[in-house]
C-alpha cells in the first residue's frame, strides 16, 4: 500500500502583463484545492494570489508554473505556508479615503495610522477616479474608535476626507439617506434669498449673527426672521425656487440612491414651500421642513407648528426610518451646521459636508470637496456602480 500523500499549503504569486484567458491558464497549471484567491489588474498588469492545498509534489507544481512563466513572460513565486485561509471571524473595518488629488504620502500616513491603531491592511483598491480619487482599505482592526481617531489626525494633516465603518451585513441592505438642504443639498440659504426679495437682508443678517454668537437658539431666530417676511406676496416663494442652485453631485446622489432602491429624505429647518418642489424634481420621497403661514396670497410672518429644529431633525430621521422599515444602523445623515448635530448623532453614519468645525469634529465622516455624490463612495459604492445606477429608471 502506497503511503498517503500529505497535503501542503502553497502560496502562489503571479504577476505580469494581463491578457484574455490568462486566469484560466494559471489555474489549469495547478493541482489541488483552492483555499483563497485574490486577483487585481492595474494599468494592464495582473497580480494573482492563490492559496493552494495540494498533495502533489511542490516540485511538479513549480515545473508547470515555470513552463507557463516562460511561455507568457510572467513572474511566478511559490512558497510553502502554514496559513490556512482568510479568517472571516476577525473584526474588520472599511476605511475610505477621498482626495483631489490623492497624494502618495497621504496613503503612507494613513497606513501608519492603521498600524498605530493596532490594525493591519488586508486589501486596498481604488473605487473611484473622479470627481475625486477614492481608495478603499479593508482593515483587520477590532477597535473602531482608535482607528477613527488615528485616521482623523492624518486626514486633518494631509487635507483628505475619510470614513471608517465596521464591515457588516448592514452595508448590503436598503438604506435611508437624510440630507439637510441649505448649504448641503443646495448652495444657497433660502432665508437669505427671501430676504433679498423682501428688502430685509440687513435685518436677517443681524439675527443670523446673533444666533451664531449663541444669543438666540434656532427656534427663536426662525421666528424672528420669518416675522420680517410678513406682508410679502406668496409669489416670492416661486421666485426664490427659481434661484436655487443645487450642489454639484446632488442629482447624481439622489438618482443613484433611488435607482438602487434606497430611501432619500430632505430634512430641513427651511421652508416646505421651497423645498418640496425641489424634492419632487429629484425624485425624493420624504420631506420634513417648516411651513410658512399664508393668508390671502401673502406671508403672515408666522411659522406653523410643529417646528423642525435641531431636535426635530433627529426625530424626523427616526420617524422616516420607522415608516420605511429601515433600522437606524442603515441610516446616513448629511449636514453642514450645528443644527444637524442631533440628526448626525442619531444616524448609523453621520457625514459633515463642507461643515462648520463644531459638526465636523462630531461627525463619523467629513467631506470637504464640493461634490455631494462623493458621499456614495463612503457608503462603499464604486464609480462604476454609480454610473450603472444612472441607467436604472427611478421610481
């Protein structure tokens, strides 16, 4: 009786010029059970890794691969290893870096931050080349908060954006994405546009300044600014709507999300009369905002209850999540100011978009490029997936 052959694990690394059929030829030269494999192509160059368990003599496998390497001008390395396969029980984080451009030293610094947080980069790939470069890192790291802290320091130093999220099944489910409107979805502040049309710019600016100094809370400042609009014709709302400038990438963000079956909501301290038509144009199905009282075709200067303020925004996120059957872990909130703090804290992922420092420091992720659809990369979508979603008819 012949002795039973003992299986050995071999790690095979292949690199060279990519061409059709190359993968088939590589695997045809092997004999054994494939425990793990990874392949990538960058600028026409292929790198293939195969973890093989084989009872065949290593020498025979190396001979087959050497012949293949000679025929196809490949570099091939075979090494024995005791490593089994990809350990999927270890906690992993997804770190996405955004840069315009993406500097090599930023990646080096981020890799050092991963090391300093006790993590290890297992996979890295570019998921977008425009409008920003997005690099996704899959990291074995049990401590999300330590990794986030180290990454934040690098992001601040190198002028890049990032997000860190645990890898879980939540990424695969339907999401709810909630957006602030003024200076987030749009480039404008609606109350300022209304003030321009009603000759109250100076007064509105003074109230806004008092609110920023902390002398007024949002509700008080909302009432005071709305009162200045008393007597204005209702038609001023349509005139302001015509002036609204969407933030670059806003249409792509909304169309991609709705095309992929996600829910999108606008939650704003602004005014429904201006925001609801914008939502309709973008195919957004949920709106929470304040409502101006109108009588006999003119604004009364009063705001109807309930008022959507800082706490109201967070409450709206929770309500819409409950209505749509989406858990809070699969919600994303995007905003720019202190009024969005509670909403971002309530969401599974809070994104500060070109935000004031108070929000940027508290958010899970910050985006400082002027493209709103960059948030999609933080959610793990690639540029190719985004472009494919543009071809899907929206609901």
